[in-house]
């Protein structure tokens, strides 16, 4: 296990104050803070190596290309991908899923085909599929959520069948903290000759990921939620499937040969990396992966499992609070609501005390509707958070409630 | 600082909303969603000739959106269409900082919201719904 006090020293922003109080940053599911090692990598890149990658026959271009391709290797190893040719840099999870929905979906979906999702998905794993079926005549089916926040796997077994072409599911829910049985869904998909896409936005930053063990065909995640800079994320896909897909964006770098009336495509992964990529973002993500590897993802998961359970327990002591999601086997975040203080007012009042949480629908409007609410408050933890910070959250909640109660 | 945002007047309207409810066969029934947060408001109004004879609101939201809706119903009751439109324009220009809040006005209780740009949409939600209802022929 690592020493939390020691690693907090690596995150300069954790030293700052907000409204005269120490920052308690509990909005990690939205984006994580960045360690000095990542920030320094970005500075080094611009101070020493900046050049456009590939094709350049000069020293800086070679250095930048090597750093970029090294980052690809690191990220591929991080998710235990069988090779790095299937590792495509994107802007993040949203772009990764759009890439598959567009480049795979429009080529392979026909009328009568079905895509199976769940009713707990983030908009980023729902709207791209709505667009794909609108253009192809395929249709969407949804695995329902049970009242305890887990998926109805019996329904999943009925829904995934011969018409299914792809199953797409979030690995860890950004609202419920449920860790979904994606291995089982991948097995059901493959039994029916369908593909499996895993939205790893909330799992890759927080737990060991092995795409071979998950048995998925696509895995999407965002770098900025796992200590990396914003604007850089990745899609991993099985190379034999990626080879058969149409390109996503057309332009420079993704081509082999261009004529005035047609073109041929570059090899993987470059076929899907059109134009100048977010070079420093990818290199920064490589540095973030180094940092996570050094801590050990088993340790990160254990720290967050313990801290999440502690926070869940402390919050459950607050009278009248509603906690969402399952009781056990949770990711390190907690969504909740108080009957007497609206989530927005709550986050505003907590901000006053330096405690940063998020409130709203968390880009999961269908799930909010399923829960019969418009919004929740959400505290999400990461590898640098402490039990003292969970205590600060609870104390601030109690004071926010007293403040509102005084007007009743 | 919180007392600048959550003033006594706002909290009073939030805890004891005026004109909360529905109107049967209304001339205006406009449902608006704040896409940022999922909060929603429905504004109902009845006209007698040119005058607002009844106005009510429903929905769910934060203290700012609910208090602002409650204050709006009091403000628009009895107003002509033209006067209502003027009130809405005036309120929105105060919320964007283009004009000052009159000091002796209850609405000045919402002045603190201007410092929190993400919350301005909460305050203007019901007012936008009423305007949209009138624009749509209500």
C-alpha cells in the first residue's frame, strides 16, 4: 500500500485554499487532478521536443514521434492489450465511442439488427448509438436496472440474442458506483456472434483493467480522469475488427495513397488518427500511466474501495439521506440526496467550505428518470483522497442542512 | 457570503412558495428544462382579456429557481401582456448585469446570483417559460 500523505505532495493543486478553507476535491469522476510528474512532462515536451510527429526527418520530429509512440505502448500495456496497433488515441471516451458507432456501426448495421445497451449509460454511450441506428434502421434495446442499482442479468440473457450485433455497457457507473459484470455480458455477446464494447471512463482510472480477461472487443477511456491532461483519451479495439472498419475522420496521416478521386488507408492505428493529434496530451497520458503503474492499480483500487465504503458508511448516518446504488462492491464514489436541500444548493453551500462535489444529472438523464429524480449530489474519490476529507464532506453537509433548516 | 446568495426573501419564497400548483385549461402551459442540471419548471397562466388573471408554477428545482418562479408569479399577476413582457425583459437584463436591480424591489434579493454565472439560468428559467408561452400564442 502507498502512503497517501506522501503522494499528496505530488499534486500541487491540493495545497490551495478555496474561500479560505483547504480544498477538499471530491469531483474526481468529472476530472482528476494532475501530479507534478505529468505537468513536468508537458513542460519538458514543449521546452525540449516539440515538433509534429511522423514523417519529419529531423531530430525534434524523431524525438516527439518516439515519445508519442512510447506513450501508446504504455497505455496498451496498462490495459493488458495484446498489442499496441489496436490502441488509438482520441479526445476521450466520447470520441472513442463515436468512432466505433460511426466507423463500425454505419458499415455493419442493417434494418432488424439490434444494439443492446443498459438504462444506466452515460449520454456518451447512448447518443452515438441513437445516431447510428437512426442512419441504419437498426434498433436499441436496454438492459434494465434492478432497484439495488445492479443490472438485471436475467433480462440481459433474454435481450442478447441472434439479432444483437453489439453490446455496449459502462464498466463502472458514474452515478451508482455499480461495477457491472462486463465479462458475463461479453460472453453473452460472443455466444450470439455480437461484439462487446466497454465504456471504461470510470474503471480505467480506478482499478486494474485487462481487456483480454474482460473479453471485450472495444474498450474506451479518457486520460483526464486518470491523472492525464484533458483532450487525450483512447480506444482499444481488436485489430481484426479495426482493419475491417471504415475510417472515422479523413485527412492527413490516415492515408496511404491519395488520388484526386479516391484514397487508400494507412495501417493501424494511424488509419484512425487523422490530422495532427494531441501530441502532448498523449505523452502526458503516458506519464500518468507511469505514475499509476508505480502506485499499482491493485493498491489504488484497495484505497478507493476502503475510502468509498468509509464515506458511504459516514453518509448513511445522516438522517433522511438517500444513497443511490448497491450496498456492496462499489466504485469509490457516492451519489446522494437530502430531502430538504436541493443538490445544487448543497454543492453551492459545500463550495463555501472548500468542498468540491458535483450536482445534477451527471449526463445520465434516462437513469435520473428511472430513479424518479432530476438530480443527485455526488462525491467521487481518487487515490489521493483521505478519510479526513470524507469527514469534512459529512460535516459540511450537516452545516448546509442547518443553514437551510434555519429558514424553515 | 452564502447569506448574499440565499437571502431571507429567497429562502422565504423557497420554503413557502406563492402560487404553486396547476391551472385547468390554461392559456399558457409551458414546460422548460434546464439542460445543465435537469431541473424543470412548468408555468401556467390564464388571461382575462389582455390581463393575467391567474398564474401558477410547478416542477422541481433548487432554491434559486423555485424562489424566482414564486416571485415571478406575484410580479406578473394582473399585468397586461405588454407589461408582462416588459417585466420579463427587465428581469433578464438585471440578471445579465445590463441594468441595476432597484433597491426597494423584492427581486433585488436575487442580485447575489449574478456572482455565480452557472446559477443565472436557474433564476431565469420560469421567466423564460412564461415568455415562451406568450410567444407560442398563449
